[in-house]
């Protein structure tokens, strides 16, 4: 299974639960998580989506640490079975 399959299912599940999952892109900062997920009221989480069995790259681990140090939850999802518990 490819990463985009996990990502598409995740985005559908977030929408179904009433949230939004914005795709994060940056021209100046590499290694950011794939999605910024927002739920009412003011619940924010960053999510990195991977193909099954794939691991975070070193720069992604660094960004995860930086975001967590600022108090933001950062999740890494690499299986469809992880989507529902995370939401």
C-alpha cells in the first residue's frame, strides 16, 4: 500500500468527524508533517502520514521534536487501522 492511500483515507475520516486536514507545504522549511488537523473547539494536531512500515526521516524527527517542544501533538500514521483511534 502506498502513502497516498493512507493519506486519502485519513483526510476522509477527519472530514467525517467534522474536522479539516490541511496539507502543509513550505518553501522555506523542509521536514514538516504532511497535515495540520483542526477540530472544534480549537483542537490542533500535526500528522505525518507514511506508507506501512516506513519510518520518519532524521529531519522529520527533528521537526516533530521542535513542534512537540512547543506543546503541539504530532502523530505518525502508517496504517489504516491507526486512523480511527487517532481521531
